[in-house]
C-alpha cells in the first residue's frame, strides 16, 4: 500500500513538473488531459469485457480487476470485433498470429532468483500439442512481457495483463516474498498462471469465484477442477496445465 502511495505521489510530482514546464511556454496543450482520456477509454474497455464496475480497483497508473489482472491506464485500446470467438475462458482478444510465434519475455533482475520457476512455466505453455505459441526469454529490449517482483500484499500471489492490440499482456508482477515459502511447483504455477492471463485466459472457475461472465473457448467449456487457470488457488492449485487447458490453448493458438 505504502509503495502504491509513493508511486502515486511520484506520478503526481511528475505531472506537476510537466505542468510547470508548460506554464512557461506559449502552447497550452494540456498533456495530462490526454492521459485522463486514455484512462477513461481503458475503463470503458474493461467494462466492455464484461467486468462490473465493482470489480475494478483504481490503483494509480493502472486498474486492477479481480485481484490479479492489470490494465495500465496508458494501454492502447483497439476495437477489433473480427477476432475469433473461441475460449476454455478467455477475454475475446488474443495474441495475433505473428506475435504468438515469438513472445519475448524479459526477466527483471528482481526475479532472476526464480528463473527456474519461470523456465518451468514457459516450458509448459511452449509444450502444448497443436499450439504454435512460443514464449522465449530475452536478455535485452525489445521484449513483450516484463516479469518483475512487487509486493502485492497478503493473499495475492501475482498479477498479469491481458493482451491488447494483438500483443501479449506486457507485465507480470510476482509477489515474490509472499510465494517464497511455497513449493517449487506452486511457485512455478503462479508464474504459469500469470502467463496464462498474458495470452488471454480468464479464470476457468470465474463463476464459482463470483467473477464477471467470461467468453468460452469454442469447444472447450465448463468447469475444470484440474485447470491451472482456476483463480483463488494461490499455493494450492494445479501445477501443470490440464488437458482442457491444453485443448483451449490449441484452439486459440
Ligand atoms: Zn488469475
């Protein structure tokens, strides 16, 4: 919490600094307003995905939905109604056919101590039969997904972003100290689960979790106790992708 407040304070200070710079110039285009406008668009986008207002938390530079999904306020919103309507349960917006072949993952120095867990998670997604989606670690920019440590408080293992504009969700936050006491398999599960959000998967158990209605992956429907994409199972959930998780991945990718 403190961290977030600090972040907000920094953002506010930067905004003031920008505004201060502008004051001495002739042009009075209020840049901050652009940011606000995009945040409104993002908020509308979240609602369009079917998330009720009550599930959306304003967290400074981002909105957090259902505890572990991040929507940056500066994310690019593209309206694309022509996508495939398939899902186990997904957002309806997937990584496009070019980007899915090489989704570049950059491991922040704060997460290198869990490189083995990250590699395990990546191997699971890359090993799905019938899917050409590939996550690859890169050691420098450019990259598509940044994975970093962040204190998310008690009860939240990690957070991930959904895809936008045909690109994978750009950020995964792992509550490293919180999951440090879990088994290797459970730590890898958390990371694998957040990668799942980055490639569009919703929680398979969204209904039981009281979450907003998710889109079905065509042909892969219903509940699945073995799904690694079940939510609310930090430290106790499935540690390998279930058959239905794999089927859904093959359908989408
Ligand atoms: Zn989740």
